[in-house]
């Protein structure tokens, strides 16, 4: 059910990821797999019907997501809790500007780089809370408490975490929720990777432990369709929906009608494809573990609990920027310093590709660092 794209197909389908000729790309978070057939059929049908107008005020996206959340996580979320938006980062910006109190924003580090950018763009101060990139990846709740006590009133959560691939436990999230309530702070949780929790880990939706939290999510990552340009802000607070309804067009912009079409079908009709994808990713995770043991024995890999993005510590090889060195050997991976300024010797690797390409990625890295 999961079909690998050939190199030529991948270059045509994923032009950003595959933009450099002669390089095996394992950097940006796109999968070298054909999207689910129900998504393709729905989009082709919509275009043939000429359904390229503005999106309606009401749609079935919230109901489709509610069904998905109930089936996969046992979480009952009202369909009316979802508000469509253009993308996860635009949704996070909307939540910060419209729903969150003024003041500094806590950002756990390392982080997905746009987390830092969005706080800067809206003119807020970033309060970094550092996670150990080589430890258990757990949130430092004492540091969060100090940040809230000093005046921060919002925290950006990545659940599951990118780039560390870690899934917060129910207890960890409940403790964070207790702090947020104590300080009247709000947590904005990016859960775009939630459908990609792999075998051995359990996902907890943040809003299931904090009814004042704000969820931003999209099917685009799990179903490999970022071009459809669609996401959702989910809140359980009626006042939030009243405020979002008054947002002027320049603040919210809009979302894609095709994103709504693709999103409904992905949430509603693609469980079988998603199950096959998670099986493939679990197999790729095991393959990467074996390849590292054989060809990069000094590498340390964080346990990959979710996502298809593996976090490697290559400091044992004494190369400050292994991602830059790998480019000279035909492999492109994401450097660790993109996620935490000044962090040396780390890379993030996209494993959502064919076994052959993953082997070539590891071989290129091994040549680059002298493994």
C-alpha cells in the first residue's frame, strides 16, 4: 500500500526536497512515498468539478478530525471545536496573536526553527527552556515554572517532538497543564506529527488534559500533502471561537478549498494507508538502527518514538558540522544547529524513504565523518 517514488518521480513530486542534483535528500520533512489513493481521487475529482473557489464558511473538516481522534486516541472532541486555517505555523501565529495573553513565550529548545521565528515575527520575547538533546527529552517543568513566575504566559509545545522524536507521557502533560492553570498561562500544542506515533509509544492529545489548551494540527505531514495548504486550530473554549470569528482577513488570511477536501478524506478514509505507513516507518527505524551499528558505531540515536525524523549524535567522530561534511559525499541531512544554535555534531535524518536510499544516506554520512 505504501509505494516508493522513483528518483525521477520524487524530483517531480517533491521539488524542494529533491532540488539538488546528485544528492540523496534526507533533510526536509517530506516522504518519498506516493500519497494515499483516496486523497488523490478526491483532489482529482474536485479539480474536474472545477471546485477551485474560496472555501465555504462551514465544512466537515472538524467532524472528520473528531472521528479520527476518537478512533485513534479515544479522545472525544466536538466537531465544532475546529477552525480551519492555512497551515500549522499560520495557525500558531493566529493563536498567539488572538487567543494568548501578551508577554513572553516559552519555547523548549531544541525546536523546529519556525517556532522561534513565529515568536519573533509577532514581536514577543522568546524564553528558552532547554531540553537535553541527548537525554530523555523530557520538558524541564521547574524551568517552565520559573518562566511563568517571571511573566511568561504562553508555551509552545511540540507533541510529539520535532526534532527529538519523543512522545510526552500523560503524566508529563498533566503536570504542564497544572502549571499553566496555576499561572493562568496557555499552552499552544503543535500536534501535526501525532498520527505518526510508532510502535512502543502512546500519544496523549494535550487538550485531553488541559481544556484551556490550544491545539494546532494538520493531516499534511502524516499524509504527505503540504501543498494542499490546510490546518486546524482546535479549542474547547467558546470564547476562543467568538474571538476567532471576528479576526479580519489580513490576520487569518484564508485556507485552501483543496486543503479542506484532502483533509476530510485523510482524517476519514485513510486509516488503512496510515497503518501501513507506520509499519513501514517502524521497519525503517529498525533498519537505521542496524545500519548505524554496522557503519557508524560511534553514533548515538535517540529512541525514535514518533515522526520519521531520527536525531543522531555524531560527536564521537569529532566533526563539528557533519551535515555540511555529508554534502560533499552526496547526502543532505539537517544540521543540529538549525534546531539549537551552537549545537555541534548532531544531525536530523528523514527515514521516510526506500531502504536503499536510507542505506546510501548512512553510507554517505559514514564517509563524511570517517566512520
